[in-house]
C-alpha cells in the first residue's frame, strides 16, 4: 500500500465518527418539521446545564401575583404559569402581565392592552381588548372585573362582553372590599419549582441538532474540530480521485503490456 493510500485510510478512520454524526444530524434536521423537533424540548438536566440554563433568574425579575392563599400566577420570559401549569405563551412578544385575579371559576390576567380569561382547567376561555391601557385590575362583589387606567375605572358587565365606565366614588364608597391584584415576591423554593418547569421549554431538539451539525455545541473547540473535519473530507475527496485515476492509468498500462 502506497504512502498516499495509508494516509487516506488513516484520515478516513479519523473523521468517520464526525461524518456519521454530521449525516445523521443532517437527516434529522431535514425532517425536523415532520418529527416535531421544533416543539419537542430537551428534558435532560445535563444538557440544559451545559447550555447555561442552570441558574434561575432572581425573584425580582419575575412577574408574580397571589390569586388566593393556595394559588399564584407567574410570568417568566414569555410564558405564563398558573401555579406549576403552563397556560399561555406570548411567543416572543414583549407583553407583560400587569395584574391577575381569580373570578369565581375563572382566572384572569391583564396586559396593558388585553384581558385573558382562563377556565378552571387552565384552558383559554376568552381574550378581550381593554378600552384603555391597564394599570391594575380588581374583583368586585366576587364576580365583577374592575379595571383601573389613567382614564379612571371601568367595569366588565355580567356577560363579560362590554366595559362600562364607573365613578371613583363607586369604588371608594363601598363597604364590601374590592380585591385588587396583589403582586407577589416568590420564595426561593417557589422560584426553583417554577424554574425547573420553565427551563424545560427553553431548548428545542432542533437547536441541539443544529449545534451538533455545525460543531457549535463544543464552542470554539467544536468549531475548530468541524473545520478540521471539513478539510479532512476535502482531502479524502481529492486523494480518492487522484488514487482512482492513478489506478486506472496503471490498469491501462498493464493491459497494454499484456496485449503486446
């Protein structure tokens, strides 16, 4: 075996593992939509920690609201959780939960422009546009939603269809309490519980496969290995062609000698 052939063989063995990984990850990425890899998320603690999702954010950076003694609503990034159940995703929008309350068998939270209402199972029941930017939200008479804005106070009718302007006197002069939305600072154990659930939604398998395919998963070392493997594959292609051509020429020469 010639020196060129021995080098070709050794390099081929060296890049075989990378080539296998490259081909398999490429096939999976090609069928990512059919395999639902974009919506399938990594649950491995080891992989999540490697990607830097091992540190929970501070409690002060999270929007949390106490609904009652045993229930809370929490927004982390663009996800909204009712207790430990994910009930809504803003899908990258910059919307921020301003207030949240319990309304009989429903839970409602407000952004500046909209009110979202969920049933007891956490399913989205209705979305309503707020007439003015929401500053706060409250429950009156255990069933009526009150909204506070720069323009004053508005009340949602019994059918939860229309907003009616009400005077400040009807708010301040009442004997029955009005239950305003209450911000909540999460305790460390509550924060860790929510974070352990939330971080399972941060890393899709498509992202991991893309990083494997490109070598980015190993940082600058992975990029260097990927570049080296690409150069090695180029060398294999060129050396394979040249060796094939030389063998063809040698074969032609041998046949010519035989005929002579």
